[in-house]
C-alpha cells in the first residue's frame, strides 16, 4: 500500500498488485506455449499454468483504503475482476494502528492492522510482507492522521 492522497480530513491508501499481474501474464504465456507445443501428459502442465494464471489475476484486486474525518468513516474497497467489495467502519472505533509480526522458519513477515474498541482487528495488508520499514512508516502515517 502507498499513500495516494492526503489532506487534513482525507487520507487515501491504494495497493495495486502489479507484480502479481505481471507474474500471472508470464505464467499464462508459458502455459499457452507449453500447451500448444507439447503432447500429453506435458500439455496438461501447460493447462495447469494457465489455470494458475487465472487464479492469480482473479484473486488480486486493487485495494483502496479511505480515511475520511468529514464523515467519520474508514472505508475499504476491493475492486477486482469478479466485482467490488466495500467494508466501512467508524473512525471513533479505531484504537490503534499496529504492525504485527509473524515468523515462518527464519523469515519475518509483517502485516498492518487496525485495532478496534471491541478488540477486533482488520488487516490493511492481508498478505504479509517482509518490508518492516514500509509497514511501520504506513502505520506511523495513519496514526499521525488519526490523532
């Protein structure tokens, strides 16, 4: 996610999974070439590559997060090939913005979360990242905006 727009009353963050889109395009091309140029059972691997590319494209929506002090709402919008999903919460219910750490073997992953009064948490970055500095700077940026 990166900051797209900021005013005194509005903060907009957006994440475009361009890397996933490029990877899925490459996977689809490789799968198509394998499918066209091979005989069974190798051509089924090409078909598998094409199917994986489709799942990557359809599963990678553009995510927008809008913090609006005028209407006291934080709105999350995911717009993808299969439709748009919108979730909205009151800004008064947000208690903090945190970076959560998780480990997989020796690799550290970080996710940006909003904590609510109820104890519930919402992941601004649902897919963990290894970039702690980016996640921490976004958390500080949002927290400064909310204060």
